[in-house]
């Protein structure tokens, strides 16, 4: 099956492809009260639509069972109007040493926030430049996924990144409607809980308790204490 990047098209009933399969995996990663479980077969069927509708209802989105720009945003993949001017959609081009851009920034955030070994390989927060350290981190990720270790992020590696890295596609913060709810907020809370900074419900909603937990992590890491989850915070989430 040819790779169709997640977020490159609107998804709805009768759609099929790798982007639908990614959608199904992401929904399955969430608790049942947010999105009921479903098969990961790449076919947007009635059950997939129902799970999308449950996700939309939970987060206060238009409940239509169609995955457009707002639903993609809440799934951690900003598209179209949510991207800075001139920025490329993550996954829309092959990434390799020598490139730079927002999609490289997302790659670095995703890797850094996922594992200590990737954060150590990067040795610092996202800088949007694909250098030797980013290449090394990609190779480690590829090794863990059992795929070719060439340090180049193409379709196979992107597919695995969507399945095994959970945040980093956008800044997360309280009191910003485009940043304060969703799949990535849920996993931010999950990571903070594992580190002992968060002790409340994993609800995917960035409220005061989540903000306080982010600030506590930032203070302990001796970085700017602003309550916003960005590159510095993503890096320290993974490196602790």
C-alpha cells in the first residue's frame, strides 16, 4: 500500500489508506471514554466514523465523523491554517541531513519527548536543523522499530513515527484554543504523571493542574518557567 501522509487530505467514510490506518492507531491509543477501539485495517468504516465522532464530541469539535483540519489539530497534526506561513506539513517530504524547517522541528520534538536515548542522541532541544545528531537519533529510532537504519526519514519511518511518538507537533498551553486540548495533551499528562509531576485525571485537557505540572518540570530542569510545553520542555520530558 502506497504511503499517504497523515493530514494530507480530509478523511471520511469510504476513505482508505495508510493515513486511515494511522488515524485508527491514534484513536486506539486513547482510553475508551474518549474514542472506542476499532480495527487498524486502513478502511474508514462505520466503526471508524463512530470513534471519530466520539473523539470530536469529547473535545467539543463539530461532530460530523469527518477528519478535517480541526480534528487533525486535536490529533496532534496541525495542517493548513494552523501552520506558520511557509511551513511544510510534517511528513510531506523526505527528511535527511542538511535540511531545515518546521517539519524537522516536529521530528526533533517527537523523538526527544519519546525516549531518553533519543533525547541524549539529540543532546538538546529542537533547533529545526537536521544535523548529525538528529541523524543519529533517527537511526536509533529506526533500529528500535526494526526498519532500515539509514538516518533518512521517508514513508516507512514516518509511519512508525506516527505510531510510536506522541507529541511535539505544536506548542501546548492553557488558554489557547488551538493548543490546549487533544491527543498530544493526553500524552503530555501521561509523561508528567510517570515523572511524578502530575497527579490528576488523564483527560487530554490542558487546565491549571497540567500547567502547574509543566511549570514544576520546567523549574526542576532549570529552564524557562512559563507553563508552555515547547522544545525545551519536550526535550526534558524525554531526557529525565
